[in-house]
C-alpha cells in the first residue's frame, strides 16, 4: 500500500481518490474549495490539506485531476505547488486532460527536482470513474511508469504506457477526435431515421449488432432519441479538449476537417444553453 495525495476532487477526481482509499492506500486530498476536501475525508477517511504542497509532502505518489493547463501549473509550480514539497524518488501522476506541451514542461521540471512524472489522462467519463473502470493512457519513463501502474489500477480497467512524456496526452487527443466524429455520425443517423418515420429504438437495436455498432450507440443512442443529456461528459469540457486537439494539429500539420467542424457544432450547442449537457447533445442542434 502506498502513501498518496490526490489534488482535485471534481466529478472525476473524487471517485478516483475514493477507489484509492478503498484499496487501502493512505490518501491525503486537496481541493481548491476546502469544504469539498473536508467532506471527502468525512466520507472516506484519510486527511485533507490546505495547499497542494502540504498534501504532497512525504508522499510516494501525488495524483492530480484538475481543469486545464493553467490549473495544473498552479497546483504544481505555483507558490504553494506540490513540486515545492515532493521528495526525491516520488512520482507525480497527472490525470488532467491537458496539452502535450505542459506534460513535457512538467516532466522536465520533475526531473530537475529528482522525482518522476507521468502524464496519464483518462477515458470513461464520470461513470468510469465512479465504477473504477477508467482507461488510462500514459506518457513517461518506463521505470517510473512501472512504479505507479499497480496503484493506478485501483480505479482503472486498462492502463498502458504509450511513449515518452506527452504521449498520454497525445493519445487522449486521438480518443477525443474519434469520439467527436462518432457522436456526430450517430446524431445525424438518428435525426435521419426520425425524419424517415422509422422506429429509432428498433433501428438502434438492429444496427448496433453490425458494423455501425459502437460504445456511443450502445450507451447514448436511446437517450439521444429521448433528448436526454443530463449525464456524462459535458460539452464545455469537450470543447476544452478539442481546443487542445486543434492547437496540436496546427503544430504537427495534421488535417482534422471533421473535428474542426464538430467543434463548431458543439459551440452551437453551447448557444442553446447546453454547455453542461452531455456530448451526445449534438443531436439537439439538428432538431431545434
């Protein structure tokens, strides 16, 4: 069992930290809103810390799951950041969906200070975090990764090293590119089927068993047909992720015409008031 800290107790971080505690790890938590950290401790044990540095002091592994690059820099390199207190030989594991650039920056800063860094964004959404079945894609040094993989598996069903620092974030970008196109195709298919007068429930039941089948169809098709978008991964978060993807594409010259178009479709959903709707809400802009 390890001594760990977890920075960020949002809809993803809180259940991930809970799984660590349930597996017997000694968990210290930090959250920008201190009351949330205190409530987590009351429910799951461990202790809360007033700053990232206090949470990180003396820990073997420090996990983080925060909002974006700026939030990540604040909890690591800020005045009370975790990097100021981490001991030599420890490892910082970042589950934030962030840029590959910030992953490389923090990996270099970690190395200078004598501890390890793994960028480890996740896929599976809130349900995956709650159920401890996330997919984790990692970037970093193989020896450092080997130290943390068994602990990460407390809340994952799959965890894999994809390459050097930044590779986890790049893999997550591929994930989001694929999701964007899949959801748009599913939205258009359901919309078309409705206009054609088909029984959408029956259509989905049939085609889900063939080549068109996907996780999105199995888990979101029926709720899209019912105009239910009150769960899962929010449009606001997806647009943040896609902005990272498109920025990286400008850098590496990848051509992403469909992804760029779907990003604008999500902007339309935001104007409909759907910023907190699930990403399956792309269908709403077709049926407004």
